[in-house]
């Protein structure tokens, strides 16, 4: 059945690549339906960027069931950026196109954990074993499966920086990364910064310079600040503000945050 092909494709073939760079967000969805109105194939491509990261998320398909005569319907969307939102949006799009209910149902079924995989993540120097759906984000793996709730979920779509962690020393938005793609990497979360009872200098600086109020954005700010100094992108307050602009603080503690980052950079010479 063509609809089954769609189902298996959606569930197991999502890839996320995170790199340094840019700022923009585009999503494009292509749906194919047969002359009988049955959903036969789809493809989805999301490109995102902010001050911290750039990436491409693609839900790929196996072009086996679609015939040349199938109609293609495509339309850009800039809202359906989370994986689950995308899947829900796909189901809605299917209904709007008059596709058979079974086709939309197949997409909705992707939210069930039908395909679990064993994987290992090295987090804060400790290798942890997990059994997850391939589509679980690194953020959800950390928070929901490893209990490392210091990393926060804000927007869940790469816009706020609350979920910032380090992967091999580089900062990324963990909400936009798939856990399964980081099995070979060293992942550091806010829980891994302190050395026993001794806070990391950036943690102490945020306290000393009152770089927080409610504290929700703070783990992400601190992880980003550590990386910003390490990258050499904290040479001036203006540069710090630019290179940490992907970390949003709804309490408006930016002055304290910049002072904290400056103090660490000056202490390091
Ligand atoms: S939760 Fe990841 S960027 Fe907002
Ligand atoms: S301290 Fe409240 S959002 Fe930053």
C-alpha cells in the first residue's frame, strides 16, 4: 500500500545537520496524491538559522510507490517547525487535500513509539544507554529520558536558545538536533559545568553580576556564554551581544549577562 510507504518513511528518516552560521527559517512541504486521491508520497525540508546555529531538517521518502501520474501539491510553511507540529500539520494538509482518512491516519500514527532503537549518548563524561524513537530530539533525550532538566525547553524550534548545550565543545540548540545523530559526540549540559561544589566561573559570574531574574533562560545563557568566550566572540560587549543574540531573556537581564561574560573573558586574559 502506498500509504504504508509514507508511514515508514516519516517515522524513520528524519535527519538534522547543525552547523555554525546564518539567520533565517524556511520550510517546504510537498505532497503527492494518486488519481484516487490517496496520499502516495511526501517530502519535507526545513532550513533554519540563528546566531548560534544553522541546519537542515529533511523528512525523506522512498520514491517507490509514487507513479508518474500522481499529482504533486506543494506549499511553503514557515510555522510547522517542530517535528511533532510538522506531523500534525501534515495530517491537516492531507485532510485539506481531500486525501483518504487512512492516509492522514497513517501520518498521525507516527507519534506512537512503534520503532525504538538502542543508542548510547556520552553526556557530561558518562555514557548512558537509551531506547528511543529515532526522531527524539537531543533536548527531549536529555530532559525526558536522562533526567537532565537543567537544559530548558523554551520555543522548541530554535528561536530562544534555552536548550543550548555543547557538542564536542560547540554550542547547539538541542531542540533542533536528533539524539541518534550524536552517539559519537561528547555532550555537555549545564549539569556538567561545575566541578563538584565549585561552580564554573561563568556560573559564578552570572550570580555576581545578576545576569538572571526568573532563571529560565540562564542555563542556555551560561552554556552559550562559555562557548562565546572560548570562540573568541566576546572581545567587546557589542560582539558578545551579537554572538549571543540567539539566547533570548524575557526578563531583560542582558546588561548583567553581558557583564558576566565580560568578567570571565577578562579573567581569562
Ligand atoms: S528550546 Fe531550543 S531554541 Fe528554544
Ligand atoms: S532570567 Fe528570566 S528569561 Fe532570562
